DNA sequence: CCGTTCGGATAGTTCTACTCTCCATTCATG
DNA sequence: CATGAATGGAGAGTAGAACTATCCGAACGG
C-alpha cells in the first residue's frame, strides 16, 4: 500500500507519517522505483505502536525511537529492553541539588532496597526518581506520604512480579521484547489510571461530607 | 525580603519568579510603596511547592495554578481538592476514537469497578485513562498486560487507602488540602519510581541471562 | 495524456516555559 | 544627597518539541 492508505488505516496524517519516517520511528517502505515505495502490514502495526507509546504512554518522539531501536536490535536482551523502556518513560531525572535532604533520601532508598532484597542497580532511573521525590517531600514537610514507602514498595513488588512473568515467553524474541516495552510503558499508564480511580473511591468513603456525598469532584 | 533573596533562598531565577507572579502561581508580595513589594516565608514555601509540582510531579504551569487555586479556595473541600489535583496530573486524556475496542474497554472497567465496589464517578480522569489504555492494549494485542487488571487494582486499592488515611487530618484546612495535593502529585511520581525499581529487580531475577546477571541495563 | 499522488526536503507553525530587555522608580552606600 | 544597583511591571524574544505546509520533479492511473 502507499502512504495515503497507511494514513487512512491508522488515522495518522500523511504529514506525520513523513515526519516519523524522517525521525526513524517508522522504517522506510520497500522501494518499487527510484522515488516510489510500498508499505505493508508491519508498517500499520508499527505505526499503531508508535501512536500508543506517544499518545497513551506519554513518551516523547525521541524516547519512542530509542525504545523501537531496542526492539529492532537483535543484540538487545529482554532485560536490557526493559531498561531502555524505563529510560524512555523516566526521561525527566536531572542532577539533583545534592543537599542534606538528598543524602537522607538516598540512604532511605538504599535501606528500602536492602530490606526488600531487591536487585536494583545504582543507575536505575526509578531509583533516582525515588530519591528525588523523597528529598522533595522532606523539603516540603510531606513526611506523611514518605512514611508510606513500604506500602508503595509492597504494592509495586506485586505488580512488577506479575507483569514480568506475564510478559515472558520464550518464543519470538522481537514480539517478546515488544511486549516488554509495551508492558513497561502502558502498564505505567494503567497503574496511574487505577490509582486515580482508587483514590477517588477512598476519598469518597473517607473524606466526602456525608453519606449523600456523590458530588462530582471534577 | 525582596525578589533577589527569594530567588537565592529557593534557587529559582528572578525572571522565573516574575513569570510565576504573572501567571498567578505566586501571590504578589506585600506592597511597601507604589512600585516595591516585600515577600515572606509563605512565598518561600509556596515557591518550593510550585517547583516540586512542576519539576518532580511533572505538572504544567497551568495545571499547577489550578491546583494552587484549589488549595487557596476556602470553599474547596478535601475531596474536591483531590479531584482537582487528579485533573492536573491526568491532563492528557482526549476524546477517544470510540470504536469496538473502546466500548469493550469501557465495559471491562465498569465490571472492575462493580467487582471491587469502588465509588468512582463516570468523569474520573483515571477512569477515562484506564479505558484508553485498555482499548489501546486490545488494538495492539497486549492481552497479557490487560489481564493483570485485578492485580493492578488490588495494589492500587491498598496504596490509595493508606494514602488517603495518612493525609487526612481535621486540623488546619489549608495545610490539609495542600497535603492532599502533594500526596496525589508526588505520590504518583513515587509509585512510578518504585515500580521502575521493582521491575528491574523482577527482571534481573527472571529474565537476566544467568546468575552472574549484574549487567547495567541503562 | 494529464491531473493526482508520490517521496523527499525545507521551511513554517503552535505551544510551552521560560528569559531578556526596557524603563521609570526606589533603595542603599558613601 | 548623589549615584549606581536593584525593583516591579510589561512586552518581546527564545528554545525545544511536535507537528504541518509548501515545493519539486518523477511516477501512477484512468
């Protein structure tokens, strides 16, 4: 098929498809003549994946390209692909000011990791983000939230265990890696969404003015 | 104190402080003369809160302003403030295409809500996001992740219950509301961070090439 | 044959979050 | 009280991200 049909099938404008081709998110079509190309079902699939990662997962175009590159690279293992997907999702962790609060947060996280027996590298983006959040909470006086660290950890441990086992499959490597990436990115969105629902529910039960409290909080 | 000191104490440039004043994220200082103003500790606190919500929580400037407006508005209850904070965090849920997948996702979420006995309004942003993710997963063939819905729900129910109870406090309303907002926003960042750590750990145990699998996945 | 579509490249647009520049005060220091 | 730095306020400018529009000459297709 040609660009117009690819656009129709996916709902992505021709201009955007050209942009994604330029940026390397979509492989070029098979050339049928010096300036004509044809696209297949793989392109439809890939384009849908791109839009899912960007629109639903909230990845940047560059982050999406990095994830797709990991999927396409046969030398990248499942474990490594998971790391790449995490890097793309958490691409917002800059050098923390490194003060007292940051040091204490670092220690708190290290203790949590030891307590739970987690195998987490020092450079894990989630780890850096956790330190950042805890240090920020201390600076703001949010000790009540920070005190729930073990609750969060316990919940996320269960989630991660199920996610990783659900996604493992010793079949087609490329599909497996793709599933890992989709799982990391969209799983994160799903976690956030369900947390939002659970929060409203808990809030309605515990905070709403009375038993007739069905006010729309939006 | 004057701007320069406020800037020094918070690490925010004078230009940015002026910008936040213009955008209504920071209340104007107390005027000491027609064109001179003085700022207090409240401004320092507020400015730190602004940076936390933007830098760590990932909110937009507009979203931050909405959250702060809810905190400052005495007519906003804790339950309502929680809703405002959620709106700000999930400000990326546009009209879904509304096809078969979306309808099935809607039904799946409704069943989940009924199954768990959650009190969730139809307009909850998390609910819309959940429908969006599930519909996207179906379109991509990510049934393995979608099948973990109850695992996610169970984990998030525990998280939300603890968060809401930890944050409730029948004291100073404004501080309480602020704590709710901080809890929603930074709690979300903490959940994502810990999930990242737990994923790497689970992946290292289940997917890594062998027992010597201490490779840095970054 | 000739109007439409194509691939490819360059330039332009929109949005966000600042950042810079002015300017007429006002402060602070000698 | 002179004078240089800082202030508040407003407007314009900037950088990056993600498109979007316009051209172009070649190819397709009825």
